[in-house]
C-alpha cells in the first residue's frame, strides 16, 4: 500500500495553481511569437498540470500517484464531454471562459498530452515534498 502524502503548504499550492494558470493564459493569449503548435499543446499541458495541482490540493493526503491518476480521469472526462452537445453548453463553449475550461472540439491527442503532462507535475510535487522534508 502506498503511504499517504504529506500535505503541501497552502501558500505553495496557491503559487503552483495560480502560476500554472498564469503561464497557460500567457501562452494562449499574449503575442509571444510562439508557433501555433506550442500555443495549443503548451496551453493544454499547463491546463492538465493545473488540474493535477487542484486535485492534489483538494486531496492532500492522497498518494501523489493516486492524485495523478485522478487528474488524468478528470482531464479525460472533460475532453470526452466535448463530444456531447446541447445548445446551452455550446453557447458556453463559444465564450473565452468556456473554451479555456471545457474546450470546444474533442481530440484524442489532447488526452495523450494531458496524461503526459501530469507525469512531470507528479515528479515536481515529489521533488518539492523531498525538499520540504530535507529542510525540516
């Protein structure tokens, strides 16, 4: 059985969530001169990492692997939800907020990008926990 993770300090969770959100919004909205593929996939990768930070913050005692798996389930479910269409949902998806939160068009490549992105987030989380333990 995997032992529970020690919780991250709230201030660090806030920095990770808000920093990842800011980086994702910057990639998607600022004229940084990036290639379209980097804008699309970079934003998707950062979004998936942000979902991991949110899940691991909401469930601080879960082992990191479990939080990572839960984040993969959440991101995949949101991507799969793009296959469902209703007038109200489609109107919301056409807004900037709707597009950023739910996306517009299902793409299996996005599911793969999310799964790949969550791995480094878990690794970063483990590293931060190890640094915290060594500094105590």
